[in-house]
C-alpha cells in the first residue's frame, strides 16, 4: 500500500498516524497526481480522500489514475458535497469574509467545493476511461469536544483557511477566531460541538 502527496508535511502526518495505528504495510512518498511515479497497471485499487478538488488539472489526474490501475479493478474518490450542507467547512471561510474583503470564489478553480456538483467528477472519470461509474452522496456528523478544539483542528488541517489566516494581522486573526468560536457554538449538542456533513463518493471500474 502506497500513499502519495505533493506536501511533505501531510506525508509526515500520515506516517505518524500509520505508526500510531501499528500499520507496517504502508509506505509514503512525494508524488504528483497528474504525473504519478508508478508503472502502468500496477495497482489493485486506488482511493482518493478529499484530494482531487484541489488539483489544477483534474482530468489529467483522472487519466493518470486510470493508467496505473489494473484492468478490471476499481478506483474510489471522496470529495465534499455542497457548501451549504457542510457548515463545518464553510463557517471558517464565512468568518474570514466578515473581516476582510474576498473575491467571490471561482467555481472552476481548485478549492474545497470544486467537485461538489452531482455528476461532475463522475463525468471526468468516465472521460478518462472508467465504466460502471457511481456517484452517491453520504450524510454524517463530525464532532468535537469544544469550540476551541474545532478551531484548532481547522487551523491545522484546512489549507485554504490556513493560507488566508496567514495574510491577516494579529488583531484580525483574533477577530476571526472570535467569530469562528461564536459560529461553532451554535452547533453544540449536549457536551460536544457536532456538525452535519455531506460528502460525495464516486467510484468506477477500469475495463478488463
């Protein structure tokens, strides 16, 4: 099993988690999904979790994924569904927009909700050569112990939020933090902060 990412920090975090879980059959390497460093037809299965929407050339990545997949085998990818169905992700960006002016997001540019529309990723995978492609939305929940834990998590793993926060002054960052904590508090259920989430899972098979 091999995991790839262009970001060394993400790979380091994945290695730490794999070690913590006692996984010895996983290796990690730096790699570009639009130019995969693997032989053709060399993988039994390929999965992508919240990755493809950030790529500048998704069709090229889809072509590469199909290339390295063995005939008759499957690929599955998870992406975020619509922003209004994912307040956990959206409210941090909304808080930043209350503090600084941001241009309207380009729906065709790389970003968290780039592949949220029904059938968009499925069409790209079909164009790359996959068959029996399925596209389904799944609903769930994401829970935190507190508003502060949610805030810390977003600052650690949400790259778009990190990038914007780095451009703010100290006073602006504190203002954004207060807004995020207040917005998160609206999702308190009992002792925890619990957000509804909606994701799309798209899967397809490479013809034998």
